[in-house]
């Protein structure tokens, strides 16, 4: 059903056609970014500048006598257009009158600075590039409704200040990560999204079915095991940036579909990965923010290296008030926190208590190092203490940002660990199944290595002062709209 707003726009569409213009636009070459046009505006008010051509979306309009002022924006910025009755033909003036907020237009004109100092373009030629048939959301109603913005992200990008810039920062951050790794001779690869076994992490997978082969498959929950196969094959420095899928909860730091990077370096260890992690994050902060001290609400995050490295056991004792090696004390603490202790391996319980009592205190950036070995089945043990794994997690503002290991490359121990997985894991858990082909690959021989995973979405959150992962994913997963309420 066409409402009165769309009907009015359809009438203007017909007007545009009657004036000989295509309301859906055509190729529009040699236009400049609005940010470049603003830079070309004369410094002095009243001075005419250079001829320019630009394209953008109409965001605001107002009139003053025989003058009309329109604000347009593109992905680089916003500028004022000045239409003068005396500078345009009758058809061009009528064409301008057929414009609505949200329309995409192209203009030719001269840069100008108004008496009030506003950078502007005096328009000599107007071209319609796309007529918008949708009424823009009310500034203080629909445009602020979170549900509307997440379902119609394009409205968020167009009408809320800072959203487009934040999303473009995401691209700059990912570019920076790639550049850091390429400078260190890492090779980027692509590995399968559909797996016959969901391995590489402890998570519940999404299950699908391949009809032709009549086999159950899983959307990948990690990138790890295929990348390690490539190290066996001789790619000594390898990484992948890709989507992974975990059939789990949704909250401020979790989305079932998210982006991560995994990196493997032959002949390194978790110490090598700490150094690499620092460099990746430092370079990304500089690329996105131009500084290593960046805002986080009313606080600041200082990414200046080196970052502290704190042992897991030390932090556990400091914040939980008990020794992680004292099973009775840990169990008592867990119960006091409301944690279910039934049937859980002692180290799983330790980690549950750690998450409840320690993580919120990790303002960071801080590397938490040397985890209980039994919760790290893909990790080498410390030579002097086989109960401790050479693993770290990087925390910033209580949020886990990176996870890394000295990778286990002993196929006999790996097979044993796969066979004796942690107590308390359900059959649905990905870690409850053995990847025999991966063990076969390890028997060929994988070099000692360091491995690293970084949550790209969380990195973008931290570098753009965003509190929810939904703010940095273009299209986060949402519940279906109730029947009959879908956007028209």
C-alpha cells in the first residue's frame, strides 16, 4: 500500500521524467569526494573558487528568498549547495524543486565560502542520480530506534552521525592487520567454511546437510586445524581472516557469526605471538585513531607497549581469594558464586571461577599467561610443569581480545588428548569428536610454532569506542520480526 509520503514522491518522480531526466540516474564520471571539495573552498568569504563536480545524498534543505540551500553528503563528508534563481535555467530550477530529502544527486558548480564562513558550492548544473521513494525517519524517533537501525542498517549509516565513519574504520583496521602481517612475510589463505568435523575450539556448531554426498557438515567454529595442515605442507607463516559460526548466545560481545583472524608462525612460540599481537594492535590503533591513547567512554585505553604479562595462577589467587591448586577451596568458591560444580573437571571449575572473579578486573591491555593444561588440548605444556600450558589471552577492559598458544605438534600426545577430552563435555560439544585426519597430518610433521587468534569485531569495538558487537557488524543476527510487522 502506498502512503501519502510515497505518493508525493511518486508525483515528483513523474515531474523529473517530464523534465527529461532519468529519476534512477546514469553514469556520473569525474566527480570528486566531498572532503576534497571542502579542501578546495577559498579561505575568504565571497571569493569564487574552482570548478568542481560532486555526488551525494540530500540531507537538509532550506530557503532564503531566491536562494535555496541543500546539504549533501557522501562517505567522506558533508557540504552545502547553494542554488540561485538567477544562475539556473527554468528547467533546472524546476528540477531542484522536485528533490526530496534522501535523493541522490550530482552537481557541477564553483566552490564558494559564504559570508558566515560556510564551505559551499554554487550550483550551475543539477543531475538526478536516484530518486528516493522512502520518507526519511523522524530525527528523534525512528532514527533512534535500535531495532529499526539494526534491521535497516542503511538508515543507521545514512542518518546517524558517526556510524558510517565507524564502519569505515573497521575496513582501515582490517587493512592495517593485513599490512602488519605481510610486512613480516605472512601469507594469507582461504580454507573451507564447511567442515566434516567441527574442531579447533570448544563450541556448539551449526549443522547442515549436503544432499548430493548425503553427509552431515558443520559451519566452521575456528580456522585452526586447516591452517595447521598448511604449516605441515610447508607454509611457515600463514594467516586467514574469515567468518566463523558458533551456535551459542547473543550479547554485547558475542554474535553467532563473527570475524576472526588466526595466525601461525613456524619455529615460534607463545612469546613470539605476544610480540606479534602487540604490533598488530598498535599498528591498528594508529591506523584507526592516530594515537595509542584512545577514548573508552569517560576513560582512556593506553596501548603503548610493552604490555604487562600476568600468570593465570597469580591473578586467580589475587581476585578469587583462593589457591587454584586447592580443589576444596575452589569448589567452595564456585558454589558461593552460584556456579554448578556437578560432574565438572577440576580445571573447568577453576576456569569458571576465573571468569567470574578475575576477568572484570583486567582493564589492560594485559596478557594473562600460563593456563591450566587440561583446558588447552591443542597446546604445548611448559617443560618444567606439565600441568601448565603455554597459552595466553589478551584482555582489554575485561574483554578477551586474543588467544594464543605454543602449538602442540606431538601427534601421539594430541591423539591421547583427543581421546581423553575434559570431563563434563556433552556429545554436542565440538571438542567431543576426534579429527583423525588432523592427527594423520601431525604424524607427517608440523614444525614447532606459535598460533594466535584475534577477534576482529572486538578489536574494532575497542578502537571505535563501541560497547556492543552489534555496533561494529554491518548486519548482526536478529530475531525474526513478528508476522505482519516486517518493514514495508
